[in-house]
């Protein structure tokens, strides 16, 4: 028994002598700029070639076609591209919102500056969808009071820009006066309205402060770009037009 105790004591003594505590005294980092100064090698090229081929195949995949070139500057306070942007986001988002809440979205509004590129006549690919919406913005629905809808219209008039509005809205302007219909009915300042937009704008982006502090905010967990791609895949040809959603009378 004495030998066993002596052996155990020796074991723990040796173990404690071999135990070391390490402490990190310094962390260093180096920034490497990835630009044309970095030269490639055959080994690197052969490694990335399969991934590059697959990526190019995906980005250049044709989703739909357009009957004409679409831009944000072909109308007064509306545009063919802006109309398309608002309408396709509405069409994709409304079923999601209805499933979550049992209600429909009243209309959609986005910002003129959020349209980052036009669409060509002919084939429309994934690349065009990414160029149109390069940001990671998500779709949200803000329930706004009648007062905030009035602020929205005042913002639209004062800015004099073709901010995308969906087909569910009819706004007739004459000087500083206006008449507004939503879902085919006259605007009621005592009601609340559900408005589809992006999380960026709902947070006050582009000074759209009327989206802040809504009566209710519903997150759809759906990227704007994903809605665009899904819509492109769902139609054979894009045929947006200028219409009566915004009318300017002299």
C-alpha cells in the first residue's frame, strides 16, 4: 500500500511539472489587396475553373425576355421600369402577406434611386436582376395611418421623381392639389393602409420618414432581388407600360 501511495504521488508530481500555461501576448494581421498586381498560376486557374464555369452559367441564365428596353426615365413621375419594379414585387409579396395576416397589401412604393440599372430589349438574365437590385434589401409591409399616407403623397409631389408605385394606386395631380384612389376606392384619411416597401426605406432611407413607426410592421423574410428573379421566371415576356397610376394635369 505504501508503494502504491508513493507511486501515485510521483505521478502527480511529474504531471504538474509538465503542465504549462500558454498566454497570447500579440496578434498581428496583414492586409492583402486583391487587384491586377496579383498574378495567377496554372494551378490556381485549374482549381477555380469548374467553379468559374458554373458561376458564369448561372449568372448568364436566361429568365425571361423583354419586349423593349426598360428605363426609369421614360415618363413623367412614373416609368416603365419603375412600374414593373413595384408591380412585380407586389405580385410576389401579396400572397406571402395574405398567408401571414389574412389581408392583402394595398399598394407598393419604392424609391427612384433604388433602381440601379435598366433592362435591355431581348433576353433577361440573372445578371440583369443583380444589376437592377445589387443590394440585400428585404420586403416589408408597413401599415400606415391616413396621416402618414398624406405625408407619403406630399413627399412624392415635392420630390418630383418617378418613385415606383404599384398599379393599385391612382394619383392625379393638378398643381399642389391631388386626388388619390387606392384599390379603386377614394382615399379615406380615417383608415389605415398596408404599403409594401423595402426594409431600407422603412427605416427612413431616402428620407422616407413616413414609413417609420407604423401601426404594424410585417417582415416577409424575402429579398427584393429574390422577388424580381421569381417574377422573371414566372413570365415569358416583360411588357410594362406607362399608365394612369400617376396623372399630371396642367
